[in-house]
C-alpha cells in the first residue's frame, strides 16, 4: 500500500548570517515561522511544511542537508535566503543534497516583496501593518 502524501514533509529552511545582528535574526526567524505555518495550512499543499531554524553558518547548512537526505519523510526543501549575501555558504551543503528544492531569494519587505507575497499567496502580519 502506498503511503499518504500527508505522511511526507517539505522543510522550510532560511539562510542568513550573523552580521545582521541578533535583532534582525530574531525577526527573520519569526517571518520564517509565519511563512512555514501559512504554507502548511494551505489545503492545496498535500504535505506537511516543517519550519527549521534559521541557518547562519556553512556547518549548520551542511548538517541540516545531510539530515534531510537521510530523513525518509522529508521529500524536499524550500530554501529562503533573507538576503542575497549568504549564498556562498550553501555551496557545500547543496553539493550533497539528494532531494529537490525550491529557492526563494528575496527579502520580506513591501518595497522588495517575497516571491510568494508578490503572487498573492502570503502576506505576513509584519507587512500588513506597513
């Protein structure tokens, strides 16, 4: 018998870096949780969307991707880079990734809206109040 799609997960993973400071990283973590929760609640997405904490080092990235590769329930990743600058830190991790991924590469701000937001699927509480 084939397993139900509801048994599978896509991990929502955010990349950033420490140079932005703890306050910004806390906001990015909050936004990431909001996005993951929103996506998980969509009836049109038949798998679980699982929030993963913000990754800020190549070592964290490599470890998470290694874990995703060996977790049978994880069928892919959604990667959100809250800025363009951490991309180089992902090279070693992406080199070992054996699962599909979708890459969102835009800050979450009204003047630079996220790809998902631009297409009307997501508007975080913090953006609604601007």
